[in-house]
């Protein structure tokens, strides 16, 4: 287990009480360790366990271990708090409070507290991934996550943010890689045609030697990929994993008591369709750009062919 005791948990979260029973949160720590491994990979978690056993870790290793432990600690304590609102005995569930000095929080207070913990954990994961991206750890730089990112036109968090604001969220970027790969494989490959492979290889291997034509295609491809990815993300991903800026765009703009309510299904659909329309416009721009050098690149006919043998009325 990466987090060993109450003192360490209190240092990492700032909210864990020394009097809390550490044994009751151990399983939550294991669960959240596995959840983090789904984002950064098992090799990084295994590396953290190795570092913890070292007698003389380097400064970078110490920092990495702390950054890995922090989101685990925050989320584990949140799960503990959520399941510790009531006590359980043989008869029923109960709540125990000092009526003179304590009171049970309102539900909206609990929701706000949960949201604050989630935001803190997400920022901690973002900070961890930014550190890994700048590091020389082969467990990260040679990981499948990094390889998947390098195979995309939007090959980093920073590049993605240049085309659509995602609050510099590295966590969201890596979670959205399957969506970006889907857009690139199904939509961009079709729009770019035989330019797809040459553009991708040139971009990956000799980015400074791209022709003007390739630079324009790359710019359009990135814009289309970013817009289409966000459109898919708001439909397929839980709102809790989306960057805060996107979530705010989804919420009602009505100046009423419902102004902060979650977006309705119709609103999400409308938001997604608007982004998809913008993405399709970029795909059309790709076809037009290719048409300048390859007239056959357009996959539709500007004018229909006329055949006198067709038995249709004409004027």
C-alpha cells in the first residue's frame, strides 16, 4: 500500500483527523490506487512502490511519489466521508451527533464538499501528469499512454488547449485519447485521403519541414479533431471528468434558481451538435484545400453527369 498511516494521510489531504481509524480507509486507498493506474498506467504505480522501498531515492523520485499519493489520498478520504455519514448496527442505520455543539450539514453542503474534493483530486492528477510529461522516467515516456498520444495530430495537452480550452487538464486529455483516435481514424483519414499517411508521418518525424500545404492541412485537422472530440466527450463521458470550463458551458444560463442546475439531455445534445457542425465545416475545408492541388480529392460531384439515355424529364 502506497499510503501507510494516518499521519501521512493527514499530511497529503489536510482534512484527515488523527483520531480517525486508518484501517477503515485502507480498502479505499487500494481502490483509488487502481483507479489512478487506469489513467497513468500500471508501470507508474509499480514505479511508485519501488521508490517507496528505496533507501536513497532521487529528488525527482521523491516528488513523483508524493504526486502519485496525493490524488489517491484525496479520493480515498472522500469515499470514506461519503460512507461514514451514518453508523450501522444490528437494528438500523443511525446518525450520532452532539446536538448542543454539532449539526448535520444540508444536502447541498455535502454536494459542495464532494465537488470541492473532486476538483482538488483532478488538479492533483493534472499536476502529476504534467510532471511526468516533463520527466525522463522511461516508465512514462515509453508507456502505451504516451505512444497513443504521439500517434495523434493533437499529440499533447498543450496542443489540444490551443484549439479548444480544456483548463490545461492533462487528466482529461489522456482520458479522451480513445475519442481522439476514433475521430482521427474514422473522419480525418477519410477527409485527408492519400494525404493522411504522408501528413502524419511528416508531422511525427520532420515537423519543421512541412510544406505550406501540409501546414494548412495539419491546422484544419487539429481543429476538426478538437471540436469533434469535445462533442463526443460531452455525450459519452461523465460530467465529473470533464474540465470545469466545459461543464460551465453545459449548465443553464438562465438567471433563475435553476441557473446552476446540471444541463438537461436536450441542452447537451444541442451543445454537441453545434460542435459537430463546426468540426464538419473543418473537414470540408480540408477537402477544399486538397482540391487546390488534387481536383479529384473532393468526394462529391459539383455538377451531376448528364446522360441522354436517362429517362427523366428535362428542360
